[in-house]
């Protein structure tokens, strides 16, 4: 492979203390610490955030409802993990919705973590399950919250919709006629 | 020269540094080596220009000027010789190592200055400093993360960082000089010479840890903020061109 891109990291963002972490997008970075900083710059300037997680994209194991119904499962050996470890469980509930935090399970491989998640949270029945080892996540620290997320709240910005470009163009065209 | 308004002179100099550094940062928009850093540098640029606005507004209050118009007047209609920024922030953006290292050197110094200003007896200034400092903590974390990664990354990144440091170091020495008005504001604002010693100690250690060698400075850079680099007139012409083409335009 001649891919010179940096590795990909998934970004999860918490909008307020009581809200679940939701998947917000992806950043490239040379390592996970830079990924957290890049995530802040790319995703936390406009929307509000109180905390952020980044995790290597390769650490995320996903299964769809359909795959599970057909009994398809990837081999555990693709994701070797030594011994029992904690996994975060996320679910996507609608095609257009972002994947959001459901809970945590303990398992010895990603496919087992999915099975454990179904056992524990199966009644929620998401379209997609995502699991990833807790140990692979870098989380913003409470003391980072103020310099990382506070300043964007004080910034005034105009929503795109506030620029009356469409109306203006219509008026200009009308005058030309 | 007797200064009738040492505080507004001081504030305008603070603002000028931020505005010109922000302008140089903005030149990376669309040109940074990777999308994420392009966005990060655009953020730095907006933040620094925002900080400049806050200082210009305080200067306007001090002068009894209209704080909603003063920043634009200063930025778009003031002739180049009247600016009071450091030559350090005027230098062209160079390569990415150069811009990153300049940002690190400047922000590290600013951190110490803001600490001093947060404790100032001048309440409006202390309040603005506190607001700016919070955002600068994040800038510092970002640039501080890059310095060792580039200093110790590849042969090429090390070479570029060392070349950037060799060029920037003589200009950074001017941080030790008092700002306009500073000597008349003893007790209200921190002394640049004292901040410089703290700064030098911190960055020297950090740069050495990042495998970069502190150059022995031989080039003398003028510390007088009324003296500008050869690059400055073109920068100002570029910055002011659109606003001056139609001063009455509404945005």
C-alpha cells in the first residue's frame, strides 16, 4: 500500500454532562494525543461540547442487525485481545442518526463483546452495534474542558441561513429583467 | 518622546502583535500540509485576531474612542510606520515548521505575560487577559505537542525545525524589550525583561528536549517596535487593500 495518510481516529463528543457520547466523525493524526487535539479543532469550534473521546478507527468492531440475523460473524482471531477487557458499546438507531453510547461490557474479543452487548442491551435493538476496547480510548480530562471547549461558547457567529444571499440574488435578477 | 497615553499605547502594541500573527496564520488556510492542521491554523488565526479586537476595544475605551469602530480604523486605515508589532510576527509564514515554531515561541511568552496581566490592578485589562488566557492554554498545548514531534520526527522535519529556530531565535530576543508605555505602567503591567527570563528558561529546556539546538545569536534585530521588517509594508498593503478600495462599504 502506498497510503501516506496518517491513521484514522473516530471522534466521540459529549454535548452536555447528562447526554451520551455520540460519534461525530473522523480525524487523521500521527498519534492519539494529536488526534484529540485535531478533534477539538475540527469538531468543537461551533457545536457545544463538554468532553471528547478519540479511538483508533481500527479498534472499532461493528456488526449490523442483518449480519447478526444471518449468523455472520467475523473471526475473533482478527482482533486478538489477551484476556478479559472492558469494551464500550455504541449503537446506531436510525440511518441518519449518529452512533451513540449505550454502555459497557466485559469480554475477551470484539465478537464476544457484541454477544455480551446483545445479552445486556439487546432490547434496544440498534441497526448497528459498535464495540471498542476502553483501553484504546483517549479521553479529554476534566481540567482540559475549559481551554478546549469553553472559548467557543463566547464566540459569536452567523449561521449560514442568516446571510440573505438567496433573497439578494433574486432581487438582483429581478432588477436586470 | 512623552507619552500622553501609556495604557492605550501598551494595549495597541499587544493588539498589533496578535493581529499580525493572526494574519500570518490565516495565510495557511487552504495550504497546510493536512486538512486537520489547516483547520487548526485557521482557528489560531481567528483566535489571535479575536484577541487583537479585545485589546483594541480596551484601547478605544482608554482613548474615549468608539470601540465598535476603533479596531477597523486601526487595522485597515493605519499606515505601516504607525504599527507597533514585533518583527517576529511580521516574518513571512515560511514552511510549516517555521509557522509552528513561531506560534510556540510567541504563545509561550504570551502565557507568562497573560499570567501577569490577569493579576493586574487594572480590572478591565485583567478580565480580558483571563478570557484570552483560557484559549491560549489550548494553543500552547497544540503547538507544544508538535515541537518535539517535528524536532524528533524525520531527518527532514528535524532539519526544517532547526533552520526555523536558527532564523527565529534572534527575532525572539526582542520579546525582552519593554512595550510602548510599559515603563510608565510599572505595577500595572508585568515587566517584559522579567517575563523574558522565565520564558527563555522554559523554552530553552523544552527545545533541547525536542532535540533542537539553541543558536548562538549573532544577528542583531532592532528591538524598537517602531522599526519594521522589510516584509511589513507588503503585508499591510495586502491587509488593507480591499477596505481602502471602498472605505464606505457595508459588510
